[in-house]
């Protein structure tokens, strides 16, 4: 995809599309629903900024999200 704001920025989508209800983040790419829905409209620089933030989210929430979804449990993480 090419934006008028600069070079193309690939989507971080990993085709593992499920929202972790405890965090509101996608299990595959760690974006919120609003970030996913608005990706194509974001200017290039905002896309790059968002991509940089995803590594921190993965570090902060990744283990807990993986544990909740390893068994296919798509609930809010509370039992």
C-alpha cells in the first residue's frame, strides 16, 4: 500500500485475528480495534509510530495474552 504521506508501510497484521478481552488488543498484532480499523487512513509517520509501540505492548502483555489464548479460551481472561 502506498500512502500520499511517503513510503509504503506494511500492516503488522499476522492473520491471527482475535481480540483479547482483558487488554482489548489483537492476539496477533497487539493493536486495538480502533487502530486496526483506522490503519489505512493513518499517515505514514503515524503508522511508523504505532509499529514502534507494538514491541512494547508485546513485551508488556504478550505472555499473559498467549497464556489466555493457548487453549483457545477467548473469554476475558477471568475464571
